[in-house]
């Protein structure tokens, strides 16, 4: 499986490469007032208005640093009706990919109802890499607000 690696602070994470549509540089985001802090704003992506999630804020409660390697990862987010919608994920040090088999993932043995998007880990010589499950990134309430089902992609 091809994985896209990125950092949130000093920790490394990976998402399944099949979920990734494109990796783009940071763009000007239009702020959504009254939105949670992890919602960085919305932006135009191929004539679609796409919400941008700051993964550093969502997970670590601090904003992503503005560096050359801070990118927006456009993913296909699965909807309950079987369709997908674009979602932008802002992360730091989006610079590497890695091939790993499913058998190499190890369960964390830690369950989190609040952060169901945290998946298994892969031990590497320079630290652990944790899987981020794109399909579990948003709660039902978050998804309904950010990606209403009556809009087409």
C-alpha cells in the first residue's frame, strides 16, 4: 500500500494513498466565522468550494506552521450515500511517501471514541508512524455541517 506521510508537530502520520486526489500548496482560504478553530476555511478547487481542515488544530489544538512543506492534501471523503466529496487537509512536512503492507500495521490497543480517526502504527527506526483514517476524520455532526449531502461534487 502506498502511504502519504506528513507531520503534525513532531509526530509522523500516514494516510492511504488511494484516498488522495492531489497535494497542493497552501492557498488563500476564506474564513468561515463561527466555525470551529480546526476549520481553516474554504477554497476553490477545480470550480468546487472545498472546506479545509487544519489537522494540527483538529488533533493538537495549534495551527499548522506556514512553511514551504505545509500543504493541503485533497482527499475523497466518503459520504453515507456512497458518493465522495472533496475535503482539504492541511498538514506540515508533506514531503514523503512510503510503501508498506497491511501486515506491517500494529494495533495500538488504545481505543478512542472521540478520535476514531487514529489507526494502527508502524514502528520505524526513527519513530512510529500512525495511520490517520480519512473515512473517520469527521463525526456525523461535523460531516453534516461541512459537507452537506444536498451539494454535488
